[in-house]
C-alpha cells in the first residue's frame, strides 16, 4: 500500500526523470493511487511519465472519475491504445461512465475482436453475471488429449485472465466439465480430457444477479466461475478479483446508505461539491421525517414544564432505542445482502431477536430507573418507574422494527439499506416519546403526582 509519506516524498521530487523512474518501479495499483492523490492539474502530466505497459496496467486501477479526466487530457492515439489493451469487462465499466459520443468514438477505434467482446458485455443488464464476466478464459474441446490441451494453452492462452482452470465444451460450445491446470500437469499426455475432467460444474447464467455470483463463489471456494447463456453455451468467466471488488463496493454502499449518503459511493477524498450533493438532500429529507417525532412531543410541552427532569431523560430514549433498532437492522440487512436469509425467514429471525431483546430490555430498563433516580429530585422520583418501563418496551419495539422493516421493504423490492435506518429511528422516537409522555401525563392527571 502506498503510504501518505511516500506520496509526499514523490510530490516533492522536482526532477521529472527521477519521478518517472520511481513511478515505473511501483506496482500498478500503487502508481494509480499516487496519480489519484496528485493535484488535478498534475495528473495528466504524471500519467504521461509511465511507460506504455505500466500505463495500461495503471489505468485499470484508477477511479472512474480520474479515468474520464485523463481521457479528455491525453492524445487520442494514447487513449485508443490504453482502451484497446483493457480487458473487455473493465472497458465496459469505463464506457458506462463516459458520454455516448466518447463511447462511440472509442468503439470505432477498437479492433473488431475487442469491439465485439465489449458490445457483448454491454448488452447485458448492469448487476448481472453477463455484465461482470470476462471473455478471456481457457476452453478446451472434450476430445483433446492432455498433451494437445497443454500445447493449445501454451500457444493460444498466454494472455487469458486466468489459466488455473480450463473449461471443457462439446462441439456446440456447450459447457460440459472443468479441468484444473494441476490435473493437466500431473496426468500422462495421452489421456483424454473427458476422462479426467469433472462434470460437477458450478456455473451461472448471464442473467444471474451478481449477489448470487458472490454467494456461490464464497460457498464453493471458487477462484473463477463459468458463465453460460440460455443454451448452456460458455460465454465467459467471473474471477475472484472481480468478486472482491463487488464485495467491497456492496459493503461501502450498504454502510453509506445506512447513514444516508445518497448513492452509497462517496469516496473519502471526494470533492466537497460531491459531498454536499450526496449528503444534503438526504439530510433535508430526514428533517422532514423527524417532524413526526417532534410532533409527538409538541402536545406535551406543559407536561415537560411541570416535570423538568423529563428533558434530561428523553434523549436517552431517542439514542438508546435508535441504537438498538440499528443493531437489529444492520444484522438483518447484512443477512439479506449476503443471501444468508430471505423474507421467508422473518419469523425465525424475529423470535431470535425478541428472545435476545428481552434480556436487553430488562438491563436497559433497570439502568434507566437507576439514572432517573439519580437525576430526579425527590418529588419526581416516581418518574423513574415509568421511564424504566417505557425503555424496556421501546427496546422490544426496536428489535421488532429492526427486523420487520428491512424484510418488508425487501418483499416490496425496495432497498432496505437506503430506507430502513431513518424509518426505524423516526418511528422509535415517535413511539417512545408518545408512550412516555402519555404515561407521565396520565400519572399527573389521575394520581395528582405534581411537582
């Protein structure tokens, strides 16, 4: 990993020849990180210091916004060379971010083979195996011998994405089995591929959601998974490095969505304008939601003025209840995200959460009683019993909402991560305040427990 100290030392280099030598010695991912951190006006100059092969490798590791920036800054010939050398699925990801006019020009500059491969991937919907796959893989005819297969791999497959597994097809290009490089190397050359290959193939269709791809590769510890079309013809593979990228993107997206970052893809070093654009609309929307919680308090202003200790106790309901709800919510959303659970498991999860929530409710309720006794003056200590009861009740409501809301939103085909967090906290605030203040008002009016 490129540390900030190393970045700063590179920036301080005034000799471009020295900087060029240093950059070309770095791993491509580290050189890409350096260029990304460099001031915007220096990125194109820095990128031009890379030799051709290093530039091609570095470009694939750059964030999409930096890639777009460089495309507009570099010479057309250099851009065409870099894009031609990219893998088809990486190129498809880049084209998704570029204006249509630029994509059309770049497609025309590609070789017929690369143009076809890119068009094939772009033809599949985003978020599916077809859009994620690479068309660079090793495939073998089932009638070959081991010796013929090894000669074919040496002669034709040097530049393929991975050679650890070869995919065996019949005469109609339908996937029938897989064979590992280890098997090929340690089997006699005259043996037939069909005799050593495994027909227990884990595969996905081009329309398989990428979340399902991640689940299958994790379940079966695969470094690559083949992709077939509706006729079972082999059309590509998905490799583990692409799956790692998906997992990282999904984790980032889910975390940011839970706290209301629109789109779920804000980088730590994003420009301030992007930060405002992604956060402010959601914050304004949250304010509108919280009007409901505030409205629950408004009718009880006179009650709060009669029992001032309520102003000290009430924030605990909001913060603690919201935290309990978010805990249950996060576990449920994570289970949905990795395919561990589905909406069919709602009752089972709810039973588990309520069982655990009961112990939590008793502990939090007792803690609330103790704190209220400390804070309240002698004439208002009766409030502690009400506060403890409501805290325990609100905790059980919190785990219930934290489980049911994301499951319900999933059933409605809505994004649980984007909507559940604010809904849970707002509903808990409104419910907790309403119950607590209603019980306090009842005690004041019925039992005449006045200050």
